[in-house]
C-alpha cells in the first residue's frame, strides 16, 4: 500500500511538472512576442525618424534655396534699376568727350595752318553749337543706390529652438484598443485611454488588411470611443490601430499596438428587385426612389441573416417626407404585397419615432428619424417553451420570448416579444411611402 501511495505521489508530481513546464512554455512564447514587439516597433520608429528628418532636411534645403534665389533676384533687379540712369548718363558724357576730342583736333589743325577767316569763323561757330559750357550733372554717391543684404541671425536661434522641440519618442501610447466584436460584414472596435494624465479630445481609428502590408486608411475621427467599421470582407484579417489628440493640440499621439481581427459573419444585404428601391453595389444601402400612387411594398433582407445575440444597425444617410406607414424593423417572414411592417410577427420603429410590436403601437416613443440617425436592434432569448396538445405537449411547436431593445440617439425602448415558432434567423426590412430616404444596414 505504501508503494502504491508513493507511486501515485510520483505520478502527481510528474503531472504537476508537465503542467508547470507547459505554463512556462506559454510564458516564453508570450515573452518572445513581447520582445518581437519591442524590437519591431523600435525598428519602425528608427525608420520613421530617419525618413521624416531626411524629408525635413530636403524640404528645408529647398525652401532655403528658393528664398536665396528670390533674394538674389531682388538684388539683380535693384542693380539693373539703379544702373539704368547711370549708364544713360555715362553714354551722354562719352559722346561729349568724343565731340570735345574732335573739336580739339580741328581747332589745333586750324591754328597750325593758314586758314582763312571764314574757316576760323566756321570752327568758332561749331564750338558754340557744342555748348562747351554745358556739363551733365553726375549724382553724388549718397544719392546712388548702395545695395545690401539684411540677415537676421536670430532665425538660427528660433530654428534651433523649434528643432530641439520637434518630435518625441514614447514607449506607451496613451490609448489602446480594448475589444473587437465581429458584426455582419463589419467589426465593432472599442478603445480606451490607458494614460490618465492624457486629456483626449479626438480619436482617430485606422485599419488595413493584415496581408499584403498595404497602407492604413481612416475609419473614424471624432470623440467617441467605439465605432463599427463596415465594408469588411468576411474571413479576412484586418489590423486596427487608434491614436488620440489632446486638448488644444494639433498633433496626434503615437499609434496604439495594432490589433488583428476578422469577421466570420456575412454582411447584411437588401433583397434586389423590389419596386421603388435602388440598391448599392454591395446591397447594404437602399434608397427609396419611386413614389407610385399605389404604394411601395416592404423591402426585405436577402435572407433571414439577423440572429438574436447580434446588434442590427440602420443608419439613415438621407431623409424624405415622413409618413405614419413608414418603418424600419425585424420580422419573422416576408408577406408579399405588404406596404408596412406594422403587422403581426414584426417589430419596427416608424420615421416619426413610434414603436410597433405585432402591429400595436407602444406608449413609449423614440426620437423621429433624421439625417445621420442610427437605429439599433438588440435581441436575446429569455424563454423557450413547448406548446402542444394537452395529452402530449411535445407534439406542438415552441414559443420563443425575445428581450428586444430598440435604440435611437440617446434613448431606447425595451420590451418582450413572443414568437409563435422558434426560428434560426429573422428578416429585417424597411418601408417608406415617399422618396428620398436612404438607409445603410450593418
């Protein structure tokens, strides 16, 4: 017996050692990932700094060269403008010198030779015509341009101060992504501040495909701490990162650690071919385009793709005239020819904010739909029970009670909705009596 106990103790020790080793291996893996992140982010930071300062140096050199060329051009223009009258005066003086030289030669020749009185008279008359007593006035040096360059050496101090304060390096961003939650053809991204000393005013969320290393693109800029990123292909991994901007600041903080995620849920689509509606290429946007006198039928989803436990969102991107028959909502099955969702086995909100359950209007109301309004439907199963004959209850179907929450703006309505039969999924739909309404579903 004592040997069996010792053997059992040895087995337990071996199992404990195996578990311990496995946990250590997991920690080594996590430590390796952490080291990879430190080295990878440091390498990216070095490359970003070198690239930025290289671009800054090139831009500064271009700016200085352009300013130098501008100032030299100003010097050239001043030089040309100032020399123009001086050059003209010089030309006149040289002409006068030439005339005086010519006159001197003729006068000396006339005196050396026996010239008749008429010849001397002609020479004297020529001398009078030249106006030997008339001299051009040459400007004094104080009246002539003296071009100089004024250079303020303080710009070097200002530049030095700006360069010293330009750029920063940090090891922990002030905001991080906390949760990714898949939606049909979309992803709900939530983030939060991790630096309590940082006062964030705006956030900037970006995303890109994980494969291929393409450039990030903006998904959201604003003050909220969550957003649904739409138009994502299912089964395709994307990277998400977020940055923040402080109160009164113009620059964004360092990016958070990129978080990878993908959605396995196919995107919601409207059913094509319904009269009075035009659909986008992805079929997730419907626009009411035709106000036929006979009315417009309900536009349903392409399938029963909404399931309890998910959030269904309608985003109003254009508005038209509101009507009591309008509605956005969820139903069990489609009914041909219906022009409203205000009927049995359906829940909806009208464009005027009224909430209908199985065709009956509730007392509580939500805000009327406006441009930019987002209407959300959240449902969860709270009861499932059989309904059968008195002799054998299992022969009948099953009733399902759903807890429904419809939200619009900052208000929401909560109620229980009883379905006659259990369903795997629900249809969604919309109906508008007038043109101009445009709705995105996700």
